[in-house]
C-alpha cells in the first residue's frame, strides 16, 4: 500500500499552524546551569590513547608485507640491468618499443 506523504505532511503542517503558543518557550529549569557547570568542571576528554598501539601494529604489518613482496620479487629485481630502466622510457618515447 503506497502512502501519500504529501497529504500527511499537509495535515501535519495544517495542524501545527492552528496551534498557539500559550507560554514562554524557555530551556528547562537549570539546564543552562548544568551545561555551564559541566563545561567548567572540565569533564574527561575523549581518550585517544588507543591510537598509538594501533598505529604501531599497522606500521609493523605494512613493513612485513613490504619485506615479503620485496623478497618474492628479489630475483626479478636483480636480473634486470640498470641500463634497461634508463633506456626504455626514451625508446618508448621514440616509438621503438611497443
């Protein structure tokens, strides 16, 4: 069953427009005093001490992953000569290498 939200909103807004404000609209008694008292008391800030151990674990894991990847590709990295890495971009720019 499809609801007609426009009609429902129109009824709500119409009912709201018919009401009158009987009293003053203020904050509840003592609300502002409680808020200021808590602010002055300096309640404990949010504890972020968990970030450092998590960052250490993430850094350690990333170093381990990097070392594993380098170890798996070590032979391939050493087999290519240094000249090949220098010549290839120029050859590609000249259209010699596809």
